[in-house]
C-alpha cells in the first residue's frame, strides 16, 4: 500500500441483481455483506503485482474458462483470458 490506512465499511443488506438487463443478473435478491476494510485510494499496478506475488491470487484473466458456462462457444476459444480480453468479431449490443 502507499501508506494509506484502510477504512472499514460496515456490513449491511442490499438488493443485488436486475430483472431489466442481462439474464445472468437475475433474480433480484437481498444479500447480506459483512463489514470489510478497503484502501480509500487507487491501487497501483506495482501494488497489485506485489499482492499477487505475496498471496498467490489468480486473476480472472488467468483462470480457466468452464465450458459449461458457455455451452454454445467453440471449445478451442475457451482459454484463460478469453472471457475478459479478447475483442469480439463485431459490435456488441448494450
């Protein structure tokens, strides 16, 4: 960290999800979150790299893709990072 102290955010309940957008966001449900601490400022690339090195954290881009999550996808395209960083072949409706 850059010398900034962590701030603790209290736990609580909130409604997570959406019935109005993407199917994977449904259903709307009430979730309870425990209190947690967070750095109030941005994290640098160097700080994140140190965190990964010290904890063994595996980023989303490095995780294997589960074919069950993408049943219509070409299996040869389901490689780590493919769900995150590979550009689409055309526009994506938002």
